[in-house]
C-alpha cells in the first residue's frame, strides 16, 4: 500500500483513528490545524531567543516533519518543532562572540551526530545508548541545560519590562494547569498572545518604557510593541533579510570545535526526548515502535542538520502534538502532513514572521522564565520515572560536580584559544565522573543497584 493512501474512517467521537487511517479530509484538515496551533508557540519562541529567524524555523518545521514521516514509513506520527535543547549552548556561543553562522554550524554537527546515533540504534539496538547514557546521566544533562539558562532570563529579558514579564509568567502557569484539555496544551501560544496584548495596552495607558533592549548596553525610551517592521514586510515571499547580528537570515554554516562542544550536550537531551516520545506514541497507538526507534532518532538528526544548513533552527519531536493525539485519539499521519503544509505556507509569509519578531522582550521574559525552568525539571522527571536512587553514592557523588559546573557556568581554560564552559564542561564531567565512580563499584549499571566498594 502506498504511504500516501489512508483508509478513510469516520468513527464516533473518542474512538481511535490509527496512523494508517484518516478522517474525511474536512475533519483531517481541522485536526491538522490543531497540530499547528499546538506547536506554534514554542516553535516560534525558541528561534527568537536563539537569535534565529522564526519564519525560517516554522517553514523548516513543516519540511522536516514531512521528512520524518517519510523516513519512519508513516509509522511514528509526530511533529518536528524547534528544539529547546540547544538554547543554552547557542546562548553560550553568542556570549563567546560567535554569530549565527557559528550557531548553525555547531547545530549541524550535532544533528549529524544524532543521525549517527540513530543508525547505531537501528542496527545495534537501544541498549547501547542506555548503557552509555543511563537515566541518571540523561536526567542530569537535561537539568543542567535548563537551569544554565536562568541568567539569560534574569539579565536580558526580564529587565526589559519586569511587570509584563511577571504577569505573562503568571498567566502561562495558570493557563497550563487550570484551562481544560487542548487549551492547556497551547499555554505557550496563549501566553504569547496575552503578553503581546498586555504590552500594547500598557503602551496606551503608561506610554513608552525606558529599559535596555536585548543586545544593547544602555537604557533607551521605546514602545513595548513596534509595528514598523510588520508594516514594511511583504505578505508573500521567501524568508530573507538579516538577523540581529548582521548575518543573512538564509546563510551557510561555519564550524568551530569550541562552539560545537557547547551544543553537543543537546544531543543527549534529544536522545532522551525522542526515545520517550516514541514510547509514548507506541503506548497510545498500541503499535510496537521499537523497530523504528533508530529511524526516529536518525530522522530527527537529519532534519536538524538539513534545517541548520540553510540557517534554520534545530528540531525535535513535540510533546505538545503528542498531547493533542492523546486528547483526540486521532493518530493519523495524514493530519501531520496537513499541519506540515500549513507551517510551510506560514513560513512563506514575511509579514507573519515580522509580527512574531516584534514580540516584546518582557513577554519573552515571562514565557522563558517558565519554559527554562520546565526544561530543567524534565531532568528531575527522568530521574523520578526511572527511580534513580540518590541514596546510592554512585548517583549522588557521580553527578554532583557536573551539575554545579553546568548550572554555574564554570569555565575550564585549556589553552589561550580553547576552553570548556558551562553546559559542555558540565556534561563531560557528568558522563566521565558517573562512569568513573561506577567503574569502581559493582552492580548493574542500568537498574542502579550498586554496591559502592569504599565508604564516601
């Protein structure tokens, strides 16, 4: 059967629709639109905070989703949105003087590494990855990636408009936990709209604000919301123009080993994220997706490398869209093709991208203060779900130093031109020290049942 031929069904509400099935096209388009809304907020926010173009990001999210579906033979219904796992590494690159081409070059290498991991998992099985990156290590790396970003909120976004940031953060938290079903899953998008409208309202009531805009060094008086770029943008066109650092929106990558090491820890987070998402989809659909685990990892790696080759953002499977499937019980891959095509069309509307680029800094402050904390706490979630025992010194001591180094942004200067900082150094220490301590103990590395051979 052709991958593009689905069995048409029209079940009663609440009855599942399998990946190989689809609803009538009208309903399929409606479900596809829900997937666009679900991925929208985060897919736009993360390119903004990384200094990349949101229009290009959403266009490649559509392209990469189609590639992912093709590579996984339409067996793993998922949407590829912008990954948050690289945000910390990207901001570290920029802090060390790197520009957007350095960012996309480092991300491209990380994507290729993930592609190779996918090939390894496909042929050797997932046990290899679990042995090198057990839950204790994976959780620690994800945690330090998230919490390393705290100074970005504190020093860049929050000071631009502290009251808008605070109110936006409160709204996002309330929306995520108090709104019903689907609305809670699009809390990022709702917070984006809320903060935008609040900033516009504050401009009308209180007038311009005096603060330091992102990238500036001195405070200036400015409106919270500026529509100048929106008015100048075309309705239809390919992503173009220049980014905030002067690099073209569509650009080729450049490569530096120092910068590559800063983003490679993101690969570990993506392995954990993708593996968890594939398992979640398998549980919902009732299909055995283990044979497609390697393909899913490789497809995400290839998609990330492809996107970054043109200046786009890194990608990952999105929990938001998996949540939509859980709520609707519609697992049809046809709906994801619809969502991907809509995303590509939105990416071809420069005026739409200009609206997103005009998002006030205070709004980003409110959203990122929640999102960055959530990234860090996902690391703790990995520990809890896998019952990592911190009464065991192998876990407690083996991870401690790497966490503090990563979160505290500690630097190890190796030569005048090469140093390891923050996330990169913390990840290396987490992996090396964990296995070093484990090597000196006896036990099963996967279950965490260790017997430490000397008192600590």
